[in-house]
C-alpha cells in the first residue's frame, strides 16, 4: 500500500493550485508519448542547462492556421461540479498533472517512473480535444485490447502506461494513487453514454503518406519547430527543482520505451499534428501532415529505453497496427517498412488476408 499521508498534504494546500497547474502545464509536451515489474530502472539524468529565457512564450503559427472544424466535441466537466468523492478525484487529477512529483525518480510517494508526467501525453490533465484525452475512458472500459489479447479494465490500462510510456513499474491495485486516478477518469467521462467514444477523444486521424516517413526530412522540421523546447539531443528541459520536466525528453534514457504507443510512428504523428509545437491545438494547427509524419519518424529513429512484453500481439497478429515497429507480422513486409511506411501497400495486403481468411 502506498503512503496515504500525501493525500491530506495535497488537500491542505487547496486544489486551486491544481487548477493553476493544469493551466500552466496544459501544453507541456510529450511524455511519452497514448502506460511485470521492471528489473532495472533507467538512470535519471538531468539534461544540460540551457538558457530558456526565449523559450517561455508559446509558438506563433508559422502559417495561416489550419484548424479542424468540429462541433459537439467532448468537453471536460468543471471541478466545481464534483459532488461526491471530491478528495480522491482531485488527488487523481493532481497525480495526472504532476506524476513525477509523487511517483518519479524523486517522488514523494514512491519512485517508480522516469520523471515524465501523465499529462505529457494526455494534455491538460487528459481534457484537451484530440490531445489524447480521457473523455472516452469510462464509457469504453473494460474493453478488448488487441495488444495484450484480452479484456482490460481502467487500472490495467493505467499500469500499462506506467510500464511503457513512463518506463517504470505498475502501481499496486489497492494503492490510493491508482484508485484516485481511476476515480478522476471516471468522473471526467461521467456524461458519456456507455459504449460511446465522444468526438474529440483520443487523437485526430491523419492520412497515410504515399511515401515512407523520412527521418532526414523530420530532422529539418524538428530543428525549426521542436529543438527550442526539447533540445538538440531530445533531452528536454528539467525544472529548477530537478523533480519534473518543463519540456519532456523525446528520446534517451528518460523518455518513453520502445513498447509505448508513441514509439509507433503513425500514432506519434497523429499526436504531433494537432498538438505541436508548443501552443498548438486543434484550433490552430501549424504543421502539415507530412511534417508530422517526418518529425515522428525522426524522433523514433533515435534511441529509446528497451523494454518488451512477450504478450504483445502473441495471439492476434492480424490486428497488429500497420506501424508496429517489431515483427512478427502476418504479411511479408519488413520491420523498416512497417515502422516508416509507405503504409498503403501494407494496408492493402492485410485487408486481402482478412477477406480470404488466410489467418
């Protein structure tokens, strides 16, 4: 059981600070990066100091904004509307926003993760449209997930993120922290009918390229739009206290591992499209589809912690994502082709296999 003493201490400060944190950190960039005990925790290294005086202001659009026209998108409820279980729900939100403070390498509760925050991947505390939000979690879980090949509930899904995106260890099922995060996610989705995925949940879909995503082209775009926050070596920028990141690392020892969802180029490209660079949202998109694909390819060609799970796609290869970077596959395309594309020929081959019942 994790230490519950942290809960009163958080609450005693008043949860107005949580709202402020959510606003301040809403656009904190990827963590990565879309969450068996780990045998060897990744060494936590502070990135080199950088002059960030010019990095505090959000990016301006580099071209005329190309926002997504959307109506009736899911909107998170206000914390003012919480009537029951308020303390647990607000603690759950605090854990999503400031994961590293409690569960990072220097966490006050238990050091079980790499220093990223859940909201580095699930923006604005999991409330931003097309920002990998939690709007559809309560309404769609438990559900069959093809990667493990079984029915997964919310606690299992959270722990998968801790082991993959946060490159750490799972929370005990009876821990206050896990229960609080579940309570928060259920509260966020309280108005969504069961079985419905609301508009704006998850990530925005973008079309496949007719060519392979290019790490070389991605580097050029990265240096223009991403380097100022994430660093030339993808190291991110650690806050002065040395506990969590202002801008998360995109590769290297403290980033997401190779089993995380964002290590898939296609999924990462979807995240980048509507959320990057800093200051971007679905309302003011900056990057083209090609730029998003190429940045994702560049970042994911860089080193990430190695951690694999033998159960991944073990019994369900036909439903393995086209951009899964590791074999085996049901088709004859190479790992490189699956990782970077082009994807239309792979998609066509798999559709043919499904229709002919070869698998």
